[in-house]
C-alpha cells in the first residue's frame, strides 16, 4: 500500500488574455473529488483569493489556515483534510505567467514543513520569511533562528547554484545544517528550489517531510545542455526505491521533449495526469513505479532555463 504524500493537490492558474483574472489551467487532485469540483468552477481576479493575492504580491504566500482567512474554498478544503497551502508566482521574462498552488495534508496525520527563504539585494544571508511547521515546533524554532550564507545549508546551496537541491536522507552528509532538530521530529527529506522573482532579491522555496509522509512519490531534476542539445538527469529519488541514477545513467532527453519543452517555451509549469501517454524513458520508469501524474516546474535564471524540477504525485 502506497504512502499518502504530504502534498495532496497541485494547481496551475494562468492569467486570462486580458490579464484581469486567473483561470485554472490544470490540476492534480488525486482522491479529492469534492475539492476538485469546487475548484474547477472558480476564477480569481487580481488580489482575490489565494492565487489572486499571490499574483498581486509577486511573492510566495504560505497559508497556514484554510478556514479562517481570505481562502474562498475553506469548507471544501477542510472536508478533504487539507490544512495548509503554499502559492508560488511563476515569472518568465519579467512577467507573471502562472501561479502554482500546493495543498498539504492535515497535520494530525502528517509531519512536514513548508518554508520560504529570502536574501534581499546586497544581503549576505538568507533568512526565513515564513513557514508552516505543523507539529514540528522545535524544528520551527531552530529554523526561525537560523540564517544561511551562500553555499551553506539547503537554502544557501539553492541560492548558490540557482538550481533545485533534492535531499533524500537528511542524516547523510553535512549539507543540511538543521538535521539534529529535523531528526527529533522525524523529518528526513527535503527539496529546495529557487523562485525567480523580478527585482526582489533571492528567494528559495523548501518542502520538508518525514519518511512515512513523503513530500511526493518521486522527484527528478533535469538540466539542459545546449552543447549536446539534450536534458540530462542531475538528481532525484523515488519512494518506490527505484535507483534513478542507474535508471537514467545513459539517458539524454532531446530539448524538444514534450512537457519540458512546453514549460521552457511558455514559462508555465506543466501538469501531466497520464504520463503513460508520453514517450521515452521517463514514461517507462514512471510506469514501473506505478506513477501516473507529473508536474514539470521550469526553473529560470533571467531568461535562461536552468533546470526542470519534475515531481510525481
């Protein structure tokens, strides 16, 4: 029996042609059929609801309570056991192209955390802007009293490379500097990635979870190589135990590979709800692990695509 993931639902909202509203472009809802039905009938104006407020602020927003806030789907979210959400603006060429929203499970049954880190222009350390920690109060205390220079810790490493950092086991190595506090609450996995916000300093989003409530079923980071005209697998892990380094050891994906090329061209994260319809090694590997849904998140540095972070739910 597969474990329920910390991320329970994912949505991509995109501006209408007149840029007055956000419409739902795609979503992964799993078994949350009621919440999906409510969501697919909605549209948000600028500064309205969680997607609209994210659009207006131009910064990531963590919503720790979905019932006592401006969140307009609180009743349906509570009925499905959703406790918190993080909403990320996605920019390409300085313009907002989408808002990605991730909903996470009730903290009575899950151990996990969401973190947003920032270093303003000219600052030498990254500090926690906001976070959701559920039952991990000690880990929250440590996080709120820790800052990271470039190259140090998960936020600092993401800041330095401009690429996603995927950590399957926080107890291995010395990169995760808060591992003692994390181990006490059971957190052992982490994924961080940069949020390219125009003229807003450096931002990093981090998802952390316990082994029994993984963030997602699989993460993969692919980087484009203009010299060879291909994407190459850089890092990742799968909850099924599939050794991805071996699986993709000699694999190259052409730069026109479906979801990745679409994400690069449009600047909009791409959701595939039936990976089996795609061609190539990712589809084959996913089928072997019984994975059906994938989100391809483009990671930009300026106008250049630095990586694609693919996660599977």
